[in-house]
């Protein structure tokens, strides 16, 4: 019993700082003015059907085959020199794994949801661990102009990464309330800008627009939906990029496409889905539908191939995307982590992942609730 108590104490101390902080004062007052806020929490435009907790827990405990790679994941190792020359087209996108992407666009560099930690968890001892190392060391990243965060879940907001980046990221753009976490970890308040949906800020010639999403937030058992979640449109004089963050399917994609598209490339979450939580993760087929509603050109899948966060084999998202993109006539790219992509000349899809069993869309459909029937 004493050993268990000591272990629990160590885990609590280890995780405490990573939990972040709750908004208060001026920050909380601004949140309370948001049309999306009420009763102490943020709300989606469409209700979310929650999974049955015990069923979900049991399935996670049981696990599924091939949820992690058996061997080494092939990545392209990068150094600072790889970014010395600007992209000839004015746009280059480099995926570092999960939802961490460097967007080099119209003379500026924007990093999305940087997660370099070994685990996506408040603890450095327990929690889902990486399939592969980050393709580039944080210290070797080129100079950044902005970091955007989609929401405060651990696989999108990583305290060790934020602490390591603090001196190198001049401006952080986050949804309402998320700034409290960053400030508690040492990021100066004047470098944090918190946005509601449809708010926008300038970074040189770029407009960064926080866009609606259908998801949830929280870093503990007591702060569910205490902060906002969002996608991001990066709009420049020559190019446009959309980053979905995490989201279920909802009609807002069409509005985003009308107001801010068309997009040269859409970075859309495509993994960690299941029918039990189809309202907060789109799944591969609906990701393609979202891309089309957004008026996207090149589809760039993110949020897969780095952590085991769901109940599908680790390669299933990209296999299903290949089928769905081909049927819809969508341009799909599938780079290795660390492999830069110029959306003006997208590379052909080549399978760098192994062939392992996976379920088709008909075998394991993922369909968000509350949507109008397809015609």
C-alpha cells in the first residue's frame, strides 16, 4: 500500500504542471462574452452524442490488432538547412507527425499544434507513446513567425514542447481560454492571442482566422469544454491553407469554404476515429467530404501514423483515404513524416507504410450524427 501511495504521489507531481491553468479575470470575462459560451463551458453548434463510457473503456483495454507498428516507421530526417531556400511556388508543407505541420507560405512560417514530446499525456511515465521520433529537433527548426493551436488536448498542446519553443516562437494564436495554459508555463501574455470563431489576426501578409469545429476540450476530469476548440484558415496574398484541428463532420465546412476558400491544401484530421465518437472525429471518408465542402485542391491527411489513440490498425486511415479520394476524384498526398510537399506539384501516392489488415468503410462506418441525409 505504501509503495502504491508513493507511486501515485510521484505520478501526481509529474503531471500537475502539465494540467495547465483555468482562465480567470479579463480572460474569463472575454470567454463569457462569446456566443458559444454558457453555463461555464463552450458548446458546439451541433450536439455531440457521447460514447457509452464503460463500453469505450472496455474496448480500449481489449485493444485491436496492429494498432502500433511492428517495426521502424520510415521518416525523413531534417536539419535546419533543409529550410534555407524558400519554396519556389511560395508554398511548402512539411508534416512532422500527428497534427504538427510547418506551413511555409508567402514568405512566412506557421507551425501547427507542435508536439515533440514522447507521450501525449500529462505524465512522462504513462500514456500513448510515439511511433517514431520527430523528423527534426526543435532546436533545428527554422525561424518561426507564428504557432497556432487548435485546442488543449494533450496530443495537440504539449507542455514540454511549448516550454522548449517559448523563446523561439514570437506569437501564439490559440482559441479562447487556451492562453491560460501557455501563460502558466511561462509564455509571456503579450505573445499570446486568443481568438473566438471567425476572429482573425495578421502575421505580415497572412491572415490567421480561427474557424468553427465540432469537438471538445479539456486536460483533466474537471475542465471538460472549459476552453474553445477551432480550426485555422491561413490566408495569404497568393495561397490559402486550411488546418482542421480535431473535428466531427458538420455543416460549418461549407461556410468556411465559401468565406475563406478555395484552399490550395487542406490539412484534415483523418485518424483516431471510431463509430462511438463519430461526432468529434470525422474519419477518412467524411474527411474527404469535408475537403470538398471546403473547396480544397490538395488533401493532406494529418492526425494519423504517430500515436495509438483509437481502435483501428495504425495504417487504416491512409488505406481508407486512398479509396475515398480515388472515388471522389480528390488529389491526395501521403508523405512520410519529414517529407516536404509543394501542393503546386503534389507527389504521387506511394505506400511507405507496411501492408497490414484494415477495415473498409463498409465494415466500420464512421458517420457523424445530426447531418442532413446525402442526396
